[in-house]
C-alpha cells in the first residue's frame, strides 16, 4: 500500500513518453515495456518508452528538422525552451530504452541501423553524454517531424512522485528494431492496443491510467498513418480515483464525480481498477 500523501504537493517533473507504432499482421501495434517490479516509479507496470527531461539535451544549436520549438510550445502550452527539451527527451528516452533513434544524417533521412551507436547509448543512460552532444558528434539531425503530440498527463498532487508528462506517437523507422536492452524493463512486446488492454483487464499486466487511456485512444485508428494524422487538442489531464468497494474507478475531468474523487491511489490486495 502506498504511503500517506505529502502535506505539501511535490512539484511535478517534466517528462516525455512515446507510443512507438507499427502496422502488424493483425492491425496497428504499439511497443510496450514491462518495468522491473522494484523500480521507484511505476514498478511492475507496462509502459511506453519515456522518462524525465535532462536539461542538457536541449542545446539551441542542435540540428533540428520538422516543426520548430515554437510549434511544439503552442501545442503543449509551454515555453519554446521547454518544448525543445520535451521533444529531445522523448527521442532520447526512446533511443535509450529500446534502441530506436528518430534522427538521421540529413533533414529528410533516418538511420536504418542503430547498432553502431551501442556505446553512445550506454553513455546516455549513464548520463555521461548529453543527447545534443551525441547528435553533434555523430552529425545527426533530430527528426521532430517523425513524432506527433498526443496528450499531457500530470500526476495527482497527492502522489509523492509527480510528473508532468507529454505523450507523443511515432512510427517505427524502416530497418530499425525495437529491443529490450534496458535495465528498466524485464521484458518488452509489440501488441495491438486492444490486446494490451485485455491483458490488463485480465490481471496479466498492470497499466497506469494514462497508459490505458492512450491505448484506447490509439485503438480508434486502424493504421499508423491514421494515428499520426490525428489532430488532437492537448489539454493537461490530472486523473483522480473514486473507491466503490473493492473497485477503484478512475475519474477524469468533466465527470460529475471528479471534484469529490481522491487523487491518491490507495490500492489494497484484491482491488480492481476499472475504466471510467
């Protein structure tokens, strides 16, 4: 059971996550990592690649292709510096956690094989190398045009660890392979969104509310092209929870029950978490 909520809300840390997509034999598929159970945040949960912003990433001089930081700032309702950091964090974390690199030698190309960047990937994970320095050293251009904004979720103020996370979607580049070479995950998989949600509902996997909501939203699209073309209004969402016996129901803004719902997920053995 989680500890008591902090008396003073913790300031949420900026973070980014990418739902990496591909067209599979049975429809649109998404890449998922099953986090190691002992991790401080979301231990044992199934998640998309992602993590916190590293302020060293967003060097204003890094080579950048696609919508400028001003475009991203408008979508995510933040400053241009923050927008640059968020996009860089999304691309860096995806490379660190599954070896997929959304960058290329030129503004209209993307690397087809990332295996040669193994040492740099390890150095990025160890924070011995910044992402901007990595791109500059390898003469690579960050392909901001290969990612699309999806949503913004903020951890409730009652939680001891809080993140202001921007969600992105991106297609797996041709020739690249998403792997499970990360100490943060016990295993990885490609699944259709409906399969991933079904595994959660049956108790095989754990999903946090932002993950299963995102999976359900992506499941509305039949192809990667359709998902990437979605025009979405990005509004910050702070989920809350309403207890109904042994059922925990996630309540989202706009629900009449939202004002009276709790922000702290006080899970107990036998509890079930249900969709709103």
